[in-house]
């Protein structure tokens, strides 16, 4: 039986009303009337862009693309980059973060019009949003999955990644993670690029360098139990209490953004308990300036003398950024064998679990004093990132895009429809 399209799907007036209605809705929630008409000129103003950096999610997930903005800006020096969002509040926010052109496309029809009428050669994605597959309608471009961090979380082993033409990974650890977790993997799609963000660092956070800088950076509870690696609700208070007892130190509490907005009562209570401990410590010594830190974690990690964290990108980034730093990781399930499989980095650092949490004050004190085994730290760093020479990651990223653009142009020239 032949497929008969609904009559209104091809009616230009219906499509126009649908687009304007969607634009008006997004303009209203963004409190920006200009958003209603912005998409009209978008198609004609996008002719010169070779790279489309796509982001389909709402403002709460904007941190995923925000960390890539400096990398996109560097790429823009040789290949013009345009950022396309699907929600205007996200667009409006990202415009404050970058000099690159950031625009909104609200519906599928406008998106496909934009893609078909322009010459995008590479499309970059920082997550697995379901709307990514609408952008993948671009037939004459390579689609590249970048992800938004390098971590050992279960979410880093999605089968969805192989729907893209290229899967950019940080190093051998990422390749092994995919191979060990999936019944089908495709090494031919994987390209090792390191962690380009770490070659383009912002200014470190301002701290008193005469004090020891201690950072507690727990992750959030995840969207399911199997992906819950957070220590906030199980060890948070004890860890922070121990860190606050280190003389002449400043504690920076840098939780995942979703810890601070979690709707779950046990997470809310745990987060508030940590904040209360910081307030109490500051009332006794105002010069310590213990505090909650929001935003990009990299400026915080650069100054950390000691990091306590969970299975997350923060842990892996610190491994790269601070070769001489000291780190402890938390295992909420207290399963040594399983934790070592999930997070290989844990084999090079001290792990906090139910067996040693009551000795946490001594653990923290010993690590601050440098009484820690670091014999396998450097080899683990190489395992996750390969070449850790400054500048090597951003060079590999740009080289990957260069190569894809050349391959794409060559392939397009061979298509019968190119003439």
C-alpha cells in the first residue's frame, strides 16, 4: 500500500503558520520578541559556513556545549563555524558566551530547509539528544559525535554513538570502554583527539595561593540507579567535615550543576548540609573563604592541591591538568572489583568507600601531606589521553575536521547529483 501524505503536511500556509507559532512560543518563553522573525533570514545568511555545531537541548543542559565553545572558536579560524540551537533561551544564553554566530531553528521543516540550502561539510554533536537525528538529514556532510566530557560513566557507552559517521574519543581508555560495554563496536569510526578543551584553558579561579586549595566535586545522581555515582548523599558531610579540618586551607565545593537543582529530597538535604558546614566554618574563620563554586569546573581544577570526586569528567580532567596533584575517588557501592572495572583511573588513586570512610580525616590529612602512592599516576594519565603534550589535543581535533572536509569535498565531487 502506497504511503499517502497528509494534505496539510505539504500545504505551505500550514507550514508557515506552524513555524511562526513555534517561533512565537519560543520568543515568549525567552522574553525576546526578535526571536519571532529571526529564522526568516537564517537560510540566506548561512551560505559561507563549513561546520555546523548543533545543540538541540534546553538551557539546563547548555553546559554540555558551553565547554566546546573555545574549541569551536579556534576551529573557526580555519573553517567557519555556525552554532544552531533548537530553543531560543539556549541561543540567547550562548550568545553571551561566544563571538561565534548562534541561531535558533524551532521545527524540523525549517531545519531541513536550512541544511539542504547550505554547504555544511561537517556537523558536530556534543550529546545524544533525540533531535540530533533530525540534523542528520544533512546528506552531504560528515556527522561527528564529540560528547561533552571524558568520563567512565555508563552514559559514555551508548550504542547511539555509532549512528554518527565519526566518534571522537579522548584516548585508549575510551576505546576500551566502548569495546568492553557493547556487543557491537566499530573501531573504524573512532578517532582519538584527546581533550581539546584542556589546551584552551580560561584563567584559573582567584584564590589565596598561600593556603591549601581543597576541592570537593561530586557528580549528580544520574537519571537511573545504575548511573548514580554521586557521593553527596552517602559521604558528603563526612568528606567536607574532614576537609575543613585541614589547617590553612580553603575548601571549594564544586558539585555537578544538577546537584544544586535536584528535586530528590535526599539530595537536597545532603547539598544543604554541605553548604551549612561551609557557612559554619567561615563564621569561625572568615579569611578561609570556603565557598560553593558554579560554572566551568576547569578554572577550579587548575588551582586544586587536592581533589575529592566521583566517577565523572571532573576526575579525568584533573588527571590531565594536575600531574602533581592528589586525588581521591568515591565509590558509593563499596565494590572494589566492580569499581575498578567501571573506572580504571581508580586503580591509580585512593578510593573512599564504606570500609574507610570512618578514617576519612586521616586519609585527607595524609594526602594533603603528600603521603600517597603515585607510582601508576602517569601511566594512567597516558592511558586516558595518549599524547599529553600541551596543544596536541586541539591540533588533533582540527586535523580531524580538516581531513573530513577534504574527504567530503572529494566524495561530493564524485556524486552523480553534484553536476
